[in-house]
């Protein structure tokens, strides 16, 4: 049977609602106007559950689950807002800020940054963890774009949009833990990449200032991401 034909009933924040069996908690929550914070999620791209900001509570389980990759099931009861969840989300954001060198006042996307916006929304006004201050470079070898590893949160949006939408497979992630880095081809400088089409999709989907357009002022760095669902729909119709 087609999963879309199977209707599941569940509760999210005490509200009863229906959903298709192939939907995630995040899908259903957003359809019903319930906001759950995310950074790695982007409509039109596959889900990876990388940032863990969309963690929710599910009745009957002590474990928090990522809403973006957890499928709904019959009778499920979900909590998206609680003091426990807010505490965990703020801690996750603090870890993002402490792991790299995020200095909003001098960032090219100050005011247009999803990480910055979430920190404000969730009330993260300082960091409890020790800053690591890693010595990470900026790759300015591309004619039009730049990569600042200081701002990267390893959400893999660039990797997925390049592979799934553009089909170039230029980007990937190498290393482990604090040594993880986004890179192009076989760790070549971006400007020397033989697979990059210079389409700019990776720059457009980056939630921070890690990928940026050269020569753009702060006010011009708002990202344009509305093309993703449209492109995916058109490609599926052509199959």
C-alpha cells in the first residue's frame, strides 16, 4: 500500500492532527503551524539529522528524538516545547559558537544568519563552554565565492545541494570531530575544482557566513533558498 494513503493520527503539543505514514514529525508540525528550530534541515534536500536542534520529546521514551528524521506513528504523543528541550537547544547552540570562531559583529552575514537568529530566539546570550579558537583558514581561491571555515557548522547543506540538486558532487566532509572540514574535490582549493559549476547553490543554502559571495555588503547577503522545492518537484515530474 502507498504510505501516502495511510492516515496516522497523533498529538503534537496536546493538539490532535492527522498525517501520512511517510511524514516526519517536523513535516507534520510545520504543516500545523508549530515551529521547531532547525539548521541542517532545508525543504527540497534529504534529511541527515546533523544539528540536533529539532530534538523533541515522545511520550513513553526518555530519549530525545530528532524531529526531521523521526517518522510519525499511530497514537504518537509529541512535545516540541519544554524547559528540558529549550535547555538542550541552547547548549547545542553554545557548542556551535564555541567550536569555531563566530564573531557576529564582523561577519559578512550579520543580520542574515540563521545561527545568529536562532541564538536570539532561544535566548542564548552567552556561552558556558570554553572557546576552542581553532586555527582554520579562509579559502578565497574561487573567482566569485569564498569559504570561511571559521563560520562553518557542518550542516552539510552545501554537500547535499551540490549532489542532489546540481549533480556535481563537488563538496564533502573530511576529518573527525573538531578536525572535520567541508572541502571540494580531493581537498583541492575551491578555485582549482574541476567539478564546480560555479552555480552558487551551495552559497545560497549556507545558514551562516561560511560560504559567501565576494564583494557583497552585509545587507546584500540574504540567502535565496526558494528554488529548492521547485527544482526537486520539476525533476521528479520529469522522471
